[in-house]
C-alpha cells in the first residue's frame, strides 16, 4: 500500500499471495542548477535538487566504489518521507553509523518536510547557538566528507544534505580550498577566521573603548570620536544596539522581498537610514562604520548556520563590553570556548583536533597544507586513517634547463 501511494505500480497475479512493485513514479523535477548558497570560482557547479534519486546518483557519479553503502527508511507517520543515509564501508566508523541508524529509527513524528526536521531530532546538543551538524547542497562537498569517514543523510524533497559528525573548523572550510594551491587556500581560510572574529567582537570592542578604555586609543583618534559623539544623546551601548537591530531588520527584509527589489531595498535602506541617523545626531559616523564592517564580515563565513550564530552571540558580547569593558569581552570569549569544548557531534568532540589536541590532523584546520602531506584522515571520525600512499611529493623527471637543452639539440639536428 505504501508503494502504491508513492506512485509505484503493483502487479497482482491470481493465486499468488505476493505482489510485484514497479517503479513508475512521475511528476515534474527541477533540473540540476548551480548552487545558490555555496558558490565557488573553481569547482563543479551542479547542486542537489529535491529528488532523492537524483541526489544519490550525483554522489555515486563521483565515488564509484562498491563500498559506498546506502540504507533507506521511511520517517513520518503521515508523510512517509524517504530518508537515506550514505557512508563508505571500511572508512566510516561503525559505531557512528550504528548511532545514526538508531537515532533515525527512534524518530516518531507525523511529518518530515525538510532535512532541518531530521537535524533537530537527532542532534546531540539542542541548547546551543552553534550547529552540530553540517548541511550542504554540493555533491563534491558530500563526496569529500564521505571520503573522510563521515555519514551523509539525504531527505526526499530537500536539496540540503546533512553531514555528521561535524566539527567547528569544518564550518570555515570551503570546497574551493581543496581545488586551489595550499598557500592561497591557507591565506583565504585565515581571512575567514579573522572576519568571523570581527563579526563577533567589533561592536563590543567599540563600546568597551568608548565607555571604559579611552586611554588605549591614540589621542587624535579618541578626540575625533569624542567630537562625533558630543551631540549623540545615547550611550555607546544603546547606540550600537540600535544600529545592529536596524541592520538585522534590513537584512531580513532584503531576504524576504522579491529578488528584483530585495537587494536594492536593503542597500538603499542602509544608506538612507545610516545617513539620516547621523544627521539627526542619533548615532555617530564611527558607529555606522563599525556596524557596516561587522555586517560585511559576517558574510565572509562560508556556512550560513555559523554566520547566524555569530549574529546572535554578538549581542552577548556587546552586553559584556557595556558592563565590564574589555574584561567582559574576555569573559564572554572564555565562556564561549568552554561551551564549544563541551559540545559533541555524535560522540566526536566539537573542537577536535584542537581539544583533544591531535597534531597529525592539524594539517587541515586553520591552515591547509599541500595534498602530498595530508596522508591521514581525521582520527576521531574514521576507522581507516590512511588516505594516500607515501612519497607523494611531486618529483619532476627533469629540470627546466635540461628540457631547454634537449630542445636546442633537437633544433640543431634538424638544421
């Protein structure tokens, strides 16, 4: 009956107590298009669609090994949604696979409409602003994580695939990091981490400096800031809170409006409101600059889930800075680090390989070393740590001088 309701055809034979089910599902499907949430300059452009069969086939097109195993089940008493989790047998940790299987089978709900339902029902920690499962709509990202020993969860009707276990540094990595040279990838990754810290503490630092620690700023700069704030009736914390809330409203309005006018409204609204607020002496020009830099820095994080976490935690840092100055910022940072170290993703420490510290796995965290040095997969995630063979350092057969000399000798012989 479930197959019939899903669009399959049942073949019944007289006198036989069993039926044959033929797959005849129809309906319109969205064609494979470019990713809209994880754009890259270099790399594959195709992204997942809402079709479960298409999504799994896109991954199988990349990983052509018989060890790529899939397990399917139906979740949801009413919707009977097809959910499939995929892993590479022999690389994935059997304990993590068993845990994911048990958590999926434990779900008892009437409907599953998107992979976000699954994420919230099987994650380790619920009361945290940080995401403990990674989601992507790029097949190459899913393939790369499967090859590191992770498990991918596909949900029919959703183009976003869940990946578990997830660690903190994974949210600052982009697919493009592995297609570019290691020095370029490392510099861009360091820039992303720096931008994340700016999006966290830039407004709080301004509030702390202008409220408590004026002596830490050069005299010329603090005099200029004081002259700007002379006509502003609000303290720095209220000023920063007003501007941050205004920019959050504009950002959300730009997302919900139609694409043709959404970006224009958000940009024009920010310019007009910022300029009008400065002229009305509600906020200072320096605060508008700080909030603008913070908003731009938040877009540099590759993962939207991690970026929106920073947008929320930013207000806690502002409260700490307004209360205790730089001491409040340091206190909030310590509390955040302690909280991150306490998180787990399917039993894997969230801050690995920093805590616990695993030196061999730090080659692909804050920095990304050359491919010929990345011999091992993450130890706490996979059961098979060997990724590549020894002596993968490139050894050209001849130097450029020898090639040029051979070419000159060939030209002389022809003459």
